[in-house]
């Protein structure tokens, strides 16, 4: 009986050995075998690792240049470049997407391609400040090197850091401070002043008034059409209710 069990176990072990031997194993691909280059390796810097595919498929940012990226297809790599003025969005390797630089952090790869300027456009794409010193509320929107000039709403200036119109104190642009733009200085606030952000009528236009942030930084605001700022009530009212602005 013991001999019979021995032969049964021996026969089963042989079958299991054959089964394991015949089971196909997953192919392990070394990193180097999924890396190809669009330029000879001798033309690359020693510390340049951006020429390698991190994955067999996807889009990957260059290590130093914000508007350069790579497409990997089955391990084969192709170098690509965003349109002048745009930079690569490396948020997801599944998407090939270039955006304006104010939306992307390029601090760790600050290099960019050589600009291709045209009239009012330092680069082919983007938002750019007016060239004239002291012109704070106008800027250019460039597409394919063709510009459109845009004027900010009253009281705001163009912020080149964000590409939108903001308050002068937020933009912090040289020559375009609140005092430069408004020609208005907030009166000194005393301790008896109840308001943290006091309001003052615009001396030149009944529709407008200034809000002094923390009593120091002026921001120009507007009442809606048909209304004026009441300097006594410190709010917008219909023009007929404010004698000094009744004919506005």
C-alpha cells in the first residue's frame, strides 16, 4: 500500500513539473530596450535623461525646456515642440497638450525656444503688455503672430504674470501702481474711523468712487449706469437723489 502511494505521488509531481515548465512566463523588458533616440547619443549632454521613454507609450516633458516634449510609441521616441509662446502641460502623460505659460509651472524647466516676434507680439502666441511706458490698461492677445488689442475694464490694469486684468496693487507692475494709475492717494485713516476699507468719491466723476484697502491702497470702483456715489451715505444712489451730481 505504501509503495502504491509512493508511485502515485511520484506521478503527480512529474505532471506538475511538466505543467509549470509549459506555462509561458511574462516577458520582462529591460528599460534600455524600450528606449530609442531621435538624435545620436554622442550629440546629447551627459546629464540629459529626457531622451528616454519612461513608458512605452505617452507624452513626456523635456527635463530643461518647457516648450519641448517627447512622444513615445511602442518605445520609439520623437522630439516635439509647442507653438512659439506655448508650453507643454505635463499633468498627464496620456494627453498631448500645449498651453499658455501662465497656466503651467516652468520654474524647474525654464528654457524656451528662440522667439519668433511680429508686430506687437514678442512671441507668436500669448498675452503681452503694451509697449508704451505708462499704458497700463491695454494689452495684446496674439495668435499665430497676429495681434488684437484689448482694454481692461475701468480701474483695472493688465497683469503679465496672470494674463488677465487685475487691480494695480495685485499686478505690482513698475509704473502702474495704484497711485500712478488713479492719481489718487488715500487720506490718512484715524483710529476713530469705523470702516476698515473706507470709501471716497472720485473728485472728477460722480459715477466712480475709491475703496481704500486697509485705509491705504486705493481701488477705483463704479456705480451702475444711472447711479452716482453719494459721499454722505457712502453708497451708490440714483443721480436725482444726490444734488451735486443731479445733472450727471
